[in-house]
């Protein structure tokens, strides 16, 4: 599953929209990360790791690296 599918899955699971995430990111970072820019970054997989971490944090998740078995 790619980042687009992962984020979409978590948004649906937590019943929150990408619009709400975009607004929260703008408030936290004081950046102009518009909904269209965020959506484009996710779909094209050019989103920065820190932005993904922030989205996860907003949704109440953290990113964990695990060694392959």
C-alpha cells in the first residue's frame, strides 16, 4: 500500500477529511499548505516525511520503523 492509500485509509478510519487535516497543518506550521497542494503531494508521493509525521500526529498515530523479519 502506498502513502496515498495509507493516508486515505486512516482518514476514513478516523472519520476526518483531508480538508480538516490541511487546515490543522496550516494552523500548526503557519504555512500555506492548501488542500489542493496537500492532495497533489500525497497523490504524486512527493510529500515530505515531516508532513506525513504531522498528519499521523493529528490523527493520533505515530510512525514506527520495524526491522524486517
